[in-house]
C-alpha cells in the first residue's frame, strides 16, 4: 500500500476528494478563518522548541470512537452532540491547568466541518473518533454546544493577560463540525460585552482537519494512552475514502 505523504495528497484521488471537501466547507462557512495544516505543524514545533511565546489549545470535536483511534498530541476531546456549552467548559477547565502557558486554541474534526465552529486546538469529533487518534495537546469539545460564554471564560483564563493575542483553532474529521462550533464562538465574541476579549482572540478552523493532517503523515497520538499513531477513525465508509487505506482504523 502507498504511504500517506504530502506529495501524494495532491495527485491521488484522495487529494482531489479532499480539495473538493475543503472548498465545500469554505463555501458553507465563509466567515470562518482557516488554518492550514502546515501552519499548525510549524506552530506546534516552534512551541515545543521554545522559539515562540504563542500559546496553543487543541479541541477535538469528533466522537469518542474516533478520538480513541488517534488525535493530535495533547488534544482535548469534546462531545460533538452536547448542546450545553457549560459541560464542555467544565471539560476544558479540568484539563486547562495542565496546558501551562499554551494559549492558541485549535479545533478540529475529521475534515474541518464540525470544527469550524469551536476555537483554540479544540477537537470537535465524536468520542469514538477521538479514542483512535488526536492532535497533541488538543482539547475535546462537544460540537453541538450552544452557550459560548463559559468557553470564553476558559480561553481568558488560559491567556497570560488581557492584552495577549490568542489564536483558537478547531478540528474534527474534515472540518464541518469544527466550523459550526467556530461560528458559534464568533457570534459570542461579537456581543458588545465581549468587545475587549474579541480584540485579542483570533478564531479559525484547521483546514482539512485531522484527515488532511493524517494523510500528510504529521504527528498524532491515540486517545487512550497518548502513544504516537498513524491510524485515524474513518467515521464511515464514505468519509473514509478521503484517507489513505493504510491509515484507516479497522
């Protein structure tokens, strides 16, 4: 089987399908800023090397099954079906103390749809997705959350100070779920009472989310023990076609 690498992603059918999916999500969520996988990878490496003061929080908005297979290193899993944002914020609060000075929040799902709605490395996939794999240091976030006020309080708590610029990035499988959550957070920031907070926060969705990240062979860990893995939960047979066959969790 072919190895998943960045060069093949642009020429294989998988690459074509991913391009169309990314375009669909950009069209569906025109107001949601996108962070390319290369940008996030570079930022994570700079933080690890101590070459930047930028902070990072990853939220995974996929299902638990997806998360268990793999996730980005240190990502926090958030239930994509939760409607009460208070529950999500409680999850973040329980883990944010371990994030030390990291302040960039990135949300992701499978390809980016779910994650375009929550911001900071927030994982907006289902629990089963997160268990497979996730991004390092990401935070699981329920993609169905409605109340963003508590999420904002968590973001502000994670910031080093009221004037510090914070980047929040969300991801799911391909980006759809994450985009929905990102939109919700953006609406909360638009409220008059959040004017000061809004000026210091940049929210975005991880373009292509964990599917594109995995196809490019970037670092992920499983959602159970935090061990490095190349496998990803394919969501279902249809969406799994956007991944190289040898990295789809069985």
